[in-house]
């Protein structure tokens, strides 16, 4: 019996492994797993957490072979109480080497220089000495912590966050012009509001209708500042999509110099702010072209997966009335289908009857 289940355990090892696989791989909720196993929510949740701790967190080999890491913050707690941020650390070595997907190394509560610095300091010196690249966003706390604990590693600001900065500048410019012209927020009938998603599309991907929409938007003098900001946004994307790394690096350096030029009018506040930010992190931004594929895109993908796990695994332990609305009148109640799913464990009584 000890081979089938742990002593005094309520679930067998096979059932616990199935539950962990269902939660992580097949995106099942804890409530769905508990229903399939015929146990309470707390029993299923405890078993999944214990098995995940044993297989994933306590695995000492998960830090082997790490040469490139990515760090980013993630909003884990969507409440006004407590620290809502966590720091996510990933292994991007398989992405750099084109050998597989990224791997989640750790998730630490909080988002600050001290949080990341403490985590790096807790790792062995031999492991830290092997780290070559740290991919990150524009948060200076991560850069300072990496510079102090990983002095030989190269900090890289990935394209995702650079383009995100340019996109934020574009949105801020559009909102500012909207307020100056109409003294209110954008509405569905406003040209600026209708073009908010089209403006973020790469110019070569625009349809014919979207191209005419952009031309009509930029035909008036009141939208000149938006046109200039949109051009800067498109130029940054073109630098990353250049046919070779040398050309892309030259284009990006030219874009940064243009945005920080003294010839930029003072009225283009978004361009000036963007240029100042890119100039301050120019070395890290240009380092991407010397170390391709060290992007934070997989980090954002892991953040999305963590958000799904947070919603499905850490839900309500008991059913809530809002999750079970009453059946409308004059509507036939359908008989539930009790056919077991191919992923569900079949009980002994069902297998004996078969």
C-alpha cells in the first residue's frame, strides 16, 4: 500500500500526479479536480500544492545549465491589502539557444531592488558566476540589483518593453490631443478614439481601409504631434525588424539620437520623455542586437499563465451564489452528462461494472 500512496494520505500517488498535470497542463480548476476525484476542495488543493513543492520547487537540478535569466514583475494580488506584486525569474537559456521553451525558476513576493538582490545573493557563487545575460524591463531596481550581484552579466532591455514604452507615449499623446480639442475623454464617434488600435499596428500590416483611416487622421494640422509620435513608434519597430542585427542596431541608435536631439520642439512632451528614457538605457537597449533572442516575451507569457493559475487554483473554497445563477423561468433544465472524461480517473465501481 505504501507504494500506491503515502502513509495516511487521502489520495494515491497516481491521483495526485493526475491532479497536478490537470491543473498545470490541461488548465483544470481545483474545483473540477476535486469533483473528479470525489474529495473536498481543500483536500485537492493541499495535495496539488504538496506535490508541486516536491516535484518542482524542491528539485535541485532546476537551476542547472542556466546562463540567461529574465526578470519581471507581476500583479498577483488584486486587492487593496498587502503587497500585490511578485518578482518572476525565468530561465531564458533554451530561448537563446533555440533548444526549447523558457522555464520558471522562482516567484518572490514584492517588487524592488532589494527583493531581486536578496534572491540573487541567496544563490551559490558558482551559479551566479555562470550567468551571462539578464533580460529585464525598464525598472532601474532590477538593473541595479543585477549590476551589484552579477557584475559580469550583461543587462539587456528586451524589445517587448522598449516598444511598450513607445506605445505608451503614443497613447499619452493621443489622449492629450483629445483633451485639448474636445475637453473630454474619447468617445466611440471620435476619430482619435476610433484609431487607438490602428495606431499600434505596424504600418506594413495595415489594410487598405486602415491606411485611409490613418491618412484622414493625419490630414489636419491639429494632429501633427500625434503623427510625429506615431512615426517614432513605427521607426522603433522597424529597427527590431531589420534584416540583420547590424542594420537594426544602427537604426535604433539613430532613432535614440533623433528623439534626444535639441531640435525636438518643446510641445512634443511625449517624444521628449520617451527620448530621455531610451537615452538613459541606450546601452541595454542596443545590447539586444548583440545578444539576439534574449527577449522578455516568454516572461510575459509566463505572467499570463501565472494569472490563469491564480484565478483557477486560488479561488473560493466554497461555492458562491454569484457563481451559480438561478435557472430562468420557462427554461428546461438539462440532465447533466455523467460520461467520464478521458482524462478523469475511473472509480473502481465503474470499472467493475464495465
